[in-house]
C-alpha cells in the first residue's frame, strides 16, 4: 500500500526549527529502510508531504509516531491510503505490487 501523508504545521516557526534536524534524521532512517519514498516541504511553507510504502496503515502510524514533529505535537497529520491499480513502468513494482504496468 502507498500512503500520502500531509503534515500541517500547528506550531510556531521557531518550534518547528528547533526540531527540524531531528525530523530530518528521522526521515533519513526511513528513507534508508524504503518506507519513505520521498519527502519535502510544501511550497506554501504550511507543512510537508511524505509518500510512504507499508503493508498496512498501522505500520505507517507507528513510523509517524516516531517523527519528532508528531511526538512534540508540532503538526497535524492527514494520511491517505492507496492501493495502486496502474503504474508507470518507471515506478518501482515493489511499491505497487498489484498495479498493472502501463
């Protein structure tokens, strides 16, 4: 399953900045384990976006609970679950196991 995760800042820029390095370290841990496919700030500076892969939502929730932004209640989360039906041949099959390659 793929998960689109939107983080919306609910705290001051100073509080976000205080935990930014720890948040980036957390991201690197999960990019290395292939759970996080990509991540980055939103262009309007209101939060961030993560595309992640896991077998079930509870796995993503456990991972997100470790994020310093979440642990310190600096963001709200919107997690959208998707089971891709089709994918580009450029998109890794292991991230969309049941999707037809087109």
